[in-house]
C-alpha cells in the first residue's frame, strides 16, 4: 500500500513537472503574468510529491518490505538500520529517485530566491528545470520504477553490496548529486537567457552564487568519493581514474572553468557566449555522467542488451536536452556575444588561459573515459586506457594552470604590464624556486620539486594579492567574502597539489609474509604482527589481524585490519586499518592466509595523503564563503550600473534598490 | 548568426549519431587485419629480469596465448583468476603494456603470475605493431606463429569454455 502511494506520488510529480515545463514558458512568450505566476507553486508541488515518494521508498526499506523488488534486491533483514537508509540510493532506481528529489529541491530553492528576478526570466528558468524533471520522472516511471512489486515476495533480501555498507555511502551520493544537479541551475539560466536572446550583468550576477554552490558540493562529493575509495577498497589508492570517478571530475573541471569565466563576463562584459556555452556543457556532462556511468547503461553491453529501453531512452533524452540547448545556442549566441577589448597582458587573457587549460583537461579526461565505453559499445570488449594515458595528458596541463593562477589574481583588468606583475611576484617566485630546490635535494625527485615549488608559488602569490587589500589586521575582517573565498579556494588547491605530489613520490609499500610475532619496518615504523582472531559483526563474520606499531621503540598505535565475509556473500572483503596523521598515514591490509597462522600483509606508509582531502575541504569552504558575498544578496541592481538593459529591468520592476541583509 | 556558434551543435550531432549507430552495429564485423597473419617480430626485455629477452619466435613450436596486461588496468584484474586457472592448458605469454616495471612485478607478486614469461613494453611499441586497442587483449597463436584469434577485453569463463578451449584443443590436435 505504501509502495503504491509512492508510485502514485511519482505520477503526480510527473504531471506537476509537465505543467511547470510548459505553462510558465508559454506565459513568458505571451507575457501573461497569470501563467507565469504558476511557476513557484508548481515548483513547490514538485518538491512535495518527490519528498512523499522518497519517504515511501525509505519506509519500505525501514520495515523490510521485500514485496518491493528494489528493496528485495538491495536490502536484507539483517542489514543494520542506518545502512538501510543508505540502501535507498544504493542502486540504479533509488539513485535516480534521489537525483530527481534533489533536482526538485534546487528548483524550489530557485523559485524561492528568484522573486527579485524579472518575472519572465524566473518563469523561463523554472520551466527549463521542470522540463529536466519531466525527463527524469519519465525515465523512472517507464523504465526504472523503484516501486515495482515482486510476486511472490522474497522471504529475505539479497543484501546491499558489502562495499557500499559504509557510512561513506550514506553521505557521499547525496552530496555528489547536490553538485551534479546543482549545475542544472546555471544550465537553466543559460537556456532561459538564450531563449530571451540577451545576457546582462544581472543575469550573470544571478548565476554566479548558484554555480559556486553547486561547485562546492561537487568538490566535497569528489573528495568524499576519493576518501571512501582510500579506506574502503583496501588498495591504499586515492584516485583510480575509473569511469565513475571521472564522471564527477569532468563536470567539476568545467564548473571550475565556468566560475572563472562568469567572473570575467560579469566584471568586464566579455566572454559571454563562451560562458553560456560552458554552462550548457557543465550540466550536459553531469547528465552524461549520471546516465551513462551511474545507471550502468554503457558500462556493460549486457545491461544494454537486456534492457534496450533504458539505453534508447537515455540517448534520446540526452540528445533532446543537449541538442535543444546547443541549437538555441547556434541560433542566439550571435546576439549575446561581444564585450570590451582587452590587452594581451591583462587579467582577461590570464583567465582565458585558465579556461582553455581547464576545458582541455576536461576534454582529455572525457576522451579517456568514453573511449573504453565506446569500444565496449561497439562490441570490442571492456578495455582500459588507464593511468598512463591520464598521467601523461592531464598532469602536464595542471602545471601551467598552477603557474598562471599566481599571476591571474594580481593582474589588472583590461591592461597590465608584465613588469608590474613580475615586480609584485618576485618574492613569491624566489620562495617557490627555493622550495622546489630544497624538495629536489631532499626527495631526489622532479615531481616532489614541482609539487613543493607550485604549492609555495600559489600560497605566496595569494598572500601577496591579499596584502594589496589588507594593510592592517582589521582589514582582514572587512575583506569582501568573494575575495576571501577565492583566496581560500586557491590555498586549498595548493594544499591538494602538494599532497598529491608528495604522496605519489614519497609513499612506501611492502607486502610481507608475517607469522605471529614477526615484525617488519617500513619508513622507520616497525609493524609487529600479533596474529589473527575471529570476530562476529551484525551481518558478517571476520578475521581480525592485530598489528602493533612502534616508532623508536615506543608503541604508538594498534591497527586491526579485517577480512570480512558477509553472510549473504561468499567473497571476503578487505577492511584496511589506518593510523591517520597530519603528515603521514599508516595503512595496513590483510592479504591471504599462508598457513600456520601466517598471513601476507600489505603495509603502506602514505606521507601527506590527508592533504589531498584537506585541500578539497578548503576549496569547498572558499566556495561557501564566496557564494555568501553580500553583493549577491542585493535585491536588484545598482542604479548607476552602466548597462542600459538593467535600467529598464530596474524601473519596470520598481523595486527599491539597495541592500537587504 | 555566425557559423562558428553552430559548431558545438554539429560536433554534438556527429557524436550522438556515431554512438547511436555504433550501438546497433554487429560486433562480429570488427576484425583485426592481423588475423591469419604471422605474429610481428619483436624483442622485449623480461618484466622480472631486464637482462633477459622475450623474442617472438619463443611463442612458436606449440600453441600459445599472448595476453596484453598492465598493473593499472582493473579489467585485467577481473580476467586474472581465469588466466591463473588455465595455465596447465596452454602456455600464456604476457605483454606488459605501458607499465612501470616495479608496479608490474609487484602486481604479479601480489596476485600471482600466470605467465610463462612476460615482456615489458613501456612505451607500447610492440603493442602498436600488434594493433592493440587497449588492455586486456589476448591473441591466440598457432605453432607456426600465426595469429588465429584475437579477443578484446577480459576473457570470461564462458568465453574460455566456448571459444578458447576448443580452439586451443584444435590447434594442439593439428600439431600432433
């Protein structure tokens, strides 16, 4: 009964989405305020119906309703309650529902926050979001219904994939999806602007905080995924360049480019067509990512063959959304292009270089990701282009990006001189070179030198840029949040960069046969193996190893890696044990039993690995900080704004200008 | 309307079309031009021992597999248990593709080594001669050193039982 209620709410949500996708848009074309006024209420209805459907599915998991096919395949009577919540989005159907729910939440947020926008703009934006919701709801209802019944009901469920039975799974997908779906907002703004045929400063200022917030979630989601892979997969790796990771990384690269080109467009009225195109690409790529990788449509030919309806639907929907947006772009971009001229040496040029590098990086990762998928789509088997491709194409693009980053913040808009920039950054350059030399000597590696040098370069040039604005300590508090956020995010990039370079170069790994009482030393840490004993968890049995770690004769930690066998599975899972630290992690995983109580044990020393995620957290904090800048909270535009279109908007709306805080 | 603004649309349409028709193509139509051709000559250093060399003529004499693998390749790991279980049926030679020697040796130590010998091909020169698309890929070589079959992607248990095992048996019978 509850499941049918959920199914019914999904149908209601589809009807509401259909209304939202059509009526306000037609209203905007006919300039009929009554039709346009429908948008906010439809957005609210869309969210409520989604929430209801989601609650019904969650309920089915909580009460172990194994007459629902999706619950029976992804849960188990023995699964602990908190994992049952995570199991709601543990597979294809449920994650689509989560996606759609989050889309409706973003739509509602836009509806609530867009009251100050001209009515036609917000009606168009909400309609575009409604159209995307129609696609998702149709996909769910016609090909992937999470509420489908199983007759006769299963006695107990098949259980959630043990890899996913982790606190990481409960929080990771919602955060990542917030980012993915958040890019729908700039996309909707871009399509609305193209439909209207103009892009003005108000539009750009409006799009910026939404993009930044979506980017922030994407950053956290990617870092969370990397962290999850690190401690859950038991390999000690933190990035594998696999299609699922790349699917989130490509939109992130494009969103990063978009944030920077939005800054140019808003401040200098340049790159506008390019900005709109990036907004379209950002969301198109996150659609591609969710559909093609998440839903397993192209990951395996078999999935496509057994359920061709899904594959055809996905391609058709992708084609419709992206094709329409690009057709609109081809038609209207000429009207919105243009902008001021700028000199070769100017902040515009540097940000243009930033965009070229980031989009090239996104394109290379996309190519490396799609190539194996295409090969498989063509029936040539599942093959891998793998790490060498990405290391050789992606890394060389990040070096100039980091170098330009330092200069970009300091350069003046419109025109600057290399001499001025060089003078300002001479100290930073000297510090970076000194750091690189020191690292080269200490670690005897080019990668370590590059990491240290670039990180110091970014930190010093960020500090130098801040120093221009902050002359006394109390100025720091008055710093506009946009500037503070940018500085934080750039510092975060430096921290991640340093972490990546250092851990890649300095890490140490040993695989040893250890009998109880044996010990082995890795990077100055002595690991003493005490043995393995049986333990029992709620839905698994495990062999737990005990390893004491000594440093200079002092016992400093005990590590307990496990080999778990879940009751519903036969394959044992490796649970690594980690002793975390600011400058190094110690990481231990059990391999295979070798008889007589001896085991093969993998021991890793991972210096600075935590910096990778710490940097991402700093970037995300920067994003939050920048998005909360007070300039985005103005209800309307400055009366002194030079853009004539804005003046029209401002008078026609007759909203008093000024701050509302 | 400037023409350049239509470029993204054109590129997208081309890609979508390719994908759409690609999905409906018969996979059997894609064959290697190297089929029924002699194995290209190569000399590679051994993965475990840089001073020792693996030459293409070592593969002749009796049927053999040439398996392209790498430590950075997850599908290779998926295929690995199968290779481990068939080492007594046929000689398997490895072609370690675009890999670091240390990583490759560590991978073999960690998971087991199904290969009679493995050649190290750090910049993919030999693989280029063989027309390798990616990893894993497996060539079946008869006793005269001719490539009689090529498989892209990991070999499944089913494919081994239905294609590889009968084929290898036939090749062995032919040589008796």
